[in-house]
């Protein structure tokens, strides 16, 4: 099939190669022209503007957007005037499902179908077999299913239901991921503080063979320890890119108790701080009522 | 090798068959004589007392204990007087590592080696390939390694270090397992409360193919939903058998912040209650200061 | 001073009486005409529409809104066309500070000043001495300060700064309240589950005299137990009216780790459920890998 | 009454003065002889050994121990041989209730009564009016009640029941205190991170007058901010002295969900670390699957 791919970051480049491997015809655009050049070398047709990309596709067009969620609206705003009824927009980045629902309705007015697609599996998955969760109208889905069939790992895609359901599923997937990663991290922290002297790469290896917690994340844990046995060079600062927060925003909206995922998120925030105001207040209070010594900041 | 296997519950029976498959010679005992009969039919020599079991083995004996952790001390107390220097006791159940260290030292006085072995992989693993984490003296370990090599899945065993390190590792493994399971559960609860209508078996299937959270637990989640699509027949009461509690006991001892594992445990406790006193107090207080209506218990 | 008071619920009625006690002149309105009658009997001038209320006040008008946060926009929408430059609107209910900021800007366009006022102290406080946290323009504040001085407890009001700062402060106050109440509740739950046989009213009494945790909430706890020694008639269902959720929404926006307040909120949500899907999934998984028995729902 | 007071730290010295103010006759001992001198200047009889202290008292003796919980057993071990049937030992420090129960039984064998007393109110309370929670035999309690009546604040003591119930109550009191302090700290952290510019001393002041969260801890918060408006000199390191940990140990033993108190403890542990291994693992994993940049430790 012929696809216009917008966004050639880590995910977009790898997905592009994956699509080309499966004999799809690619027209690509990115604000970074060197990424466009790179895709051209793989056989894609590069373009130098969103307009040129849209014009290079025949109706009904299939446009696959793979950009940071902060930019999606701006991309859609730019291309929407040039789209026609029957065109299909696939948004396969990490967007908040409520925004996807709103985008679905906006494009619907132009007769354009919008599919919200959660993509998992990381960079490697994008290249060699991703995992997709798709929401939107079933007719649009059927029209583009081959793209997902070809670039997903076996059994690795699901048409999940109406608009929003794809990104909702991906959001919850990431929430689970946050919880799993935190659980693994806490486990290794206990090993690190214990009286024993474990070889963490070996621990991850054995846990990944036959144990109840074997998982791709444990596989990656083994990889990480194989490169840096005690992670001595790495700071424990845990950034986050939004999906964990949206999961908890949603949990609050739905009045759902999700303490494990919530704490995995809050501990990420905690890791961004060297010291906390909470800590200062509690330390000051302990001093006030019990005369407990306060640690002073040295200047 | 010739092994005395004590304890023929779900785990012991399957491990026994696994050992026999790999041509080990088994002498077995369990208080439940029908389990002994079952093992005899698989080729084991049954005994009708712990003493008989010990006497049926030649020195240096290898005795593998696979009983609930509450019973381990009683078994050891019963067999210790008949053991000789050089004998090796393998304790492969779920015991608290501090007790394992104490057992190691007690048996050491008799010249008997004690290996604390964490066994993971569930019943299926015990039968077809388990995952082992072993602590104890290296000489003892070397003498029995073939038993583990034969009954573990490939790459599925680790000699982790000195006494206690095996059960400590298994304990932390279970702590991680608690966290992972809670994260998965919370994720599906969000799906259940959402505006969407997901097919959970399909969700688990797609998450298990190519996604970041693919794992054996997700595989089992798919199995569970294949049997009961909405888990309508199952009560959400989450029992626990000790390892999660020990993990948090240990976290407190080591002054380690493990909020995700801790909450996965506390929510299990919460699930044992229909109503809570905390809730009653908070509801009463809201009524006191704000006149908020309290729900009354109907008689 | 002459004040138009809109909203005669539990809080509005008591505040109205408090204002009248301090010789302020009240014009009142509520959709519930019997509440209007009640205020008339206390000396207020009742009106039968928002328009009549506005018209009954001389410019510059002072209008005090005390309605549920869901209704504030509708009230403002209805009165705004009749307000004049120089009028002051006091919104003293529990509103989300972001909405207060937006209301401030909307009214500003008409030259109308908007003060966002957090009111604490419950019903009793509204009647006999409340606690106020006020945000908005300092000139508007100075014009109405006497109203707060008169109806607050000694030292019980604060001009906190620009628009939004009053409701933000009240929101955080309620977040702290959630945490404190949960801590008290959890403490009594531990007493209830202990081997001891405490008299909870006596416990609350002693904790309220000389201890570190003496507080108004502990005072109310004593009251509650004096009425129902074991809270046997009360269900532990903990409803919430929004402020705790906003606190955590805000914590997430500010990337702030507030686990104690977050958990106090999530446990309220948990209390709304008899059973959880999380629990079902975890119970099913335990059964899958370990053959642990699942509790079945009886029909 | 005549009392032997062992332990003249911050609490012991102030309690001693309080007892003397109320015309009790004091014999005192501390390993720190200058503390003994200080008490002598207040009218106590100093001694230079535990034996001398015991010998200075007539039977039936009343001995009040006010030492760190780690030292209690050693003190009791030293004095027990010299005690007689009918003597009463008051242990008013912060001990784990299980140890108090064991001490009760040990002393019982000698005919000596043991009262476990939780003391709250901090240093100031010890001096001017403390809060006491007392467990032990009722006869022993009645014999010494005047000491508590005299040195407690009005209504500030409770005979809670049998052995252990006093220290259990104090332990839970401290658990609640941990939760309350954390809630207050988190609230101020939200203020600190907000867009507003609050005067924290003023905030604590207004919250302490008429609000739902008015409390002694809020009073102390105001004090703390009055000395250091932004707590700029204080590190947010939150030490703990055992009672919070015991509360959670107990919650786990009783299978009680106490997430708020648990998290207040775990965040104290977190505050002891500059960086965490959990964080390193999570950061490494994010890099593994998503290519997310890891912050490196600079050397």
C-alpha cells in the first residue's frame, strides 16, 4: 500500500524501514531533512513539506503520523485543509485518548477517518515487529489492516473498538509497565541493600528462565546489567513522558484505586528531586516536638 | 543420583516426576500415604516414616524437603538425629531466609550441609522445568548441582552465594511478582471501568505479543480470561502465603523504600475485608465536621 | 455592610446567621424558597430570583456566592449581565482553583472583582467562626475585609495573594485533611484488630489531651465514638466531594510526590467497591501459576 | 510519693522536674553524672549506681524507667535481682509492645509489677503536662495513678488495659503522627511548587485558627516557619526512631491495610538516600526499550 509517513524520529525511522521491508510504498516527511534523506536511501520518496506529502498521495490517502504527542494537533491542523473525504489518518504515537477522541470528531467533519493507534515494543519492535492497539471506525480499520499485519509481530495487533480505545489501551499498557518496572527496581534495591553479594546480571538471567516473573522487561534488565554490572554510571533519575500520568488522571476520573501504578509514578517524580519540602517540614516538626536533631544544609 | 524427597504436595509430586524422568532414584515420604502411593506408581520407593526414609538412603545422604514453611522445622527436628556428617539437606520450599540461616547453622553443628533453595515456575515448572535460586556452602552445592541442572529449565538455576541467599532471592522474586500482578490487575480494572468494551482475552493476547509488558504473567492472564471472559465467577479476594509480607518485613529492616511492593501487599490485606474500620472512622468524621451523610448498616 | 448572599445550604444558612449577628445587612436567594424563608426569619431580606437579588443591592455591590462548585458557573452566568464595574463577587465555596482563575478573568472584563475564598471549619465554623483563605485583587479584598474579620474565628483569615491562591490553599488544606483523617482511621483500625480491648472514646479523649496528635479532628473522633462506641451502625464507605481529587490532579501537574494524600484518596475510591477487578485478576493469576484456590461467587 | 527515676535525658529531666513540682520525692540515676547533678539541684536525691538507687527506696518500691528502648532490657536485668515482691516498675519510654509484654511476664515471676506507659507530648509535655497511655495490672496502676494524675495535662492519661496495651496505644499514636506529619509536609510542598507565593508562617497560622486541620502539629509548623520562613537551612532528611516501623510491622502481622502510615514511613526511608537503585534500574530499562537518555553520574 502507499502510505504517507509523517515523523521520522527513532520510532518513525524504524517503522518506515519495516513498512518498506514489506513492500509498502512510502512518502515521508520530517522537519529534520537529514532523517528524510535517510529514509530516501531506504527507498522512500522524501518530501520537503506536509503539503507536498499530502499532494504526493492519491485519494483515498493513508497518512501515518508518528510524532511527539505535543505536535500532533499542529500536524493535523496543517494537513487537514488538504485532505479529502475518504482519507484515513493513522496516529500511532503516544497521545492521551481524550485528545484522540476529539481529533476523531474534528476530522470526521471533513469525512476523514481517524485511527488512534497505540504502538508498543520500543524501537526494536518498530523495526522488526511491533505491537499495535487500534481504535476507530471499523471500515477505516479494515482498509489499513494489512499495514499492521505486516509490521506487527505475530498476533501482535488488536482492533480494540471505537475511537479512543486504542490509545486508552496503550495508556493502560504503559501504566502497567510503570508498575512492573518499579517492582523490578525495588526488588533489585532490596538485593543491593542486603547482606548478600549478588551478581545482578546472573539474577536477571535466572529470573528470566522458568520463573514466574520472566518477561521482556527482565530480559532488558539482564541486558542493562551486562553493560554495567552495578549500574554505577547511571543516575536513578526516572523521567516520564506522560502516559503514566494520564493513567492516573484517568484512574482518578474513574474513581479507581490503582495504588501500585500511582506510586510507581509518584516515585518517578520523587526521583527528580534531590531534597523535598515535605522532608524539611517533617524534620522541622520532629525538632519542634521532640528536640530531634535536624540536619543542616552546609553552605 | 539417589534422593530422599520429603513432601508430596502439588510441588513435591511434580518435582518427583521430573527427577524420575531424569533417571534419579527417589525415596519418598509424605504424611498423606496416597501421595506416596502415587509416587510409587511413577517409580519411586515409598516409605511410611521419616526415619524409614532416612534409613533407606546411603551416606552421604541427599534429602530434599518440599513442605510448607510452617512444617520445615518439625521435619528437620525429626530427621536431624539420624543424619550423619556429610549429609546434605536441600530445603526447596518457600521459607523466610532468616529461618534458613538459622537452620543452616543448626545443621552445621552436626556436620550436615543445608542448602536453601527458592523454587519458582509454579506447578508446571516443577514438572517440566523449574527455576532455582540456591544458597549455601559451595561444596554442598557442587555435590548436588546435577539434580538442579536436570530439573530446571535451560539456564534456570543460579548458585547465589552463602546460606540464606537462595531464599532471600526467592523472597524478593515473589515481592516483584506481587507488584507485577497488582499492576496487571489495576490495568484491567481501568479497562473494566472505562467507557470502552474490551475483550480481555484479546487484550492479554496482544499485550503478550511484541509489547513491553509481554511476560509469563500476561500469558497466564490470557489463559484466565479464556476460561472466564470477565472473571465473573471469581471473588477478588487476594490471599497471600507469606513471601510478600517477608519482603516488606525485610524492606523495613533494611530501611528501603519499596512502595509498589508494599502497596501490592496492603491491597491484598484490604481485599480480605468487606468493610474497614478506617472507613467507618473517616465516614464518621466527615459527618461530624461537614454534616456529610453517612451510609448506615441495614439490619 | 450590605451583602447579597446566594446559596442557603448548610454552609450558607449558618454563614448568613453569622453575618447577621455581626450587624451586616443581608439580601438572600436560594432556589429552595423555604431556606429563603428561614433566613428572612433571622432578619435577612429574601428575594425570589437572582435578578431580584442583584437589583436589591446598591453599587458597588457585594455578592457572596455559597453554592456547590458545579453550580457556580451557572450562577455567575446568570448575574454577570446585571453587574456593574466596581461590583465584587465573593465565591466562598469549594471550587477548583483553575476555574476560579478563569472566573476572575471573565468577570475582570466587566470590571467586576472576583475573590476566591476557601472556607474551612465546617458547619459549626460557618455559624460561630470560620477560617478563610482569600485570593484576588488586594483592592477588592480591602473593601470586604470586615465581613471576614467579623465572621471568622480570631486570627482565622488570610489574604493569600492573587486570584486562585485562596482556593488553591483551601484545596491543599483539604488534601492534608484527607491524609490526617486516613491516618486517624488507620490507627483505630489497628486498635480494632489488636489483641486489646480499647474504649475508643477514651482513647480519642486521651490523645486529645497533651499528645502530639491532639487536633480538632481528634476532638471530632471523640464525639463520634461518644455516639456509637464501635461505629457499628456506620458503613465504611468514604465519599469525597472533589477537593482531594483536585489536590492529586495538581500534584501530578506539578510533578510532586504526595503519596500519603494520594493514598488517602485512592482508599476512599476503594471503599466504594465491594469487590475489585484487580482482586479478581490477581486471584485468577495465583490460581494459574500456583494452583491456589480461588474463592467463587455463590449464586 | 517516693519514686526512683532512671534515665535523665531530655524526657527524664523534664519529667523529673514535673514530679518534683508536684511534691514527689525523687531518687535519680543516669550514667551521665552531670544530669544527676542537675536533678539534685532541683531537689532530687542523686545516686551513682542502679544498685544505690534501688537501695535508697523503701518497699514497695516505685521505679520509673525513662531510657532509650534499646537500653531497657539492660536496666531491668541490672535491677531485677534487687527488687522484691510488690515493687512496681514503670517503663515510660518508647518500647515495642511485644517486648513490654515479655518484660511484664519476666518481672511477674519475681512478684514485681510492670506497667508499660506510652508518653506523648514531647519535651514540653514532660515538663508541664504530658499525655500517658498505661498498660498493666489494675492493682499496680491504682497504686501509682497519682504520679500520672499530677504530671499529666488535664484529662491526659488513660489506663488502657492489660500488659502491652499502653505501649501498643503509644505506637499507634506515633503511626498516626507519622501520617499527619507527612500529610502536612506534602501540603506545604504543593504550596512551594505552586505558582503562588505564600507566606508559610501565615498559612500555618490561618490553618490553625478555625480550620478542620487545626492541631498541635500545625501550631508547631507555625513555630518552625517563624524561625526559618522557607526552611532553607534544613535538610529534608527524615529520621525515625522505631515507632513508625513497629506500627507497620504490627499492621503486617494483623493483615491490616494501612497505606497512609506505611507510605509516611517509606518516604522517610527514601529521604535517607540521595539516589536509589530502584531509580537506576528503571532509568536503565527506559533506555533499553525506548532509547530514552539516561543521566550519567559525573566523576
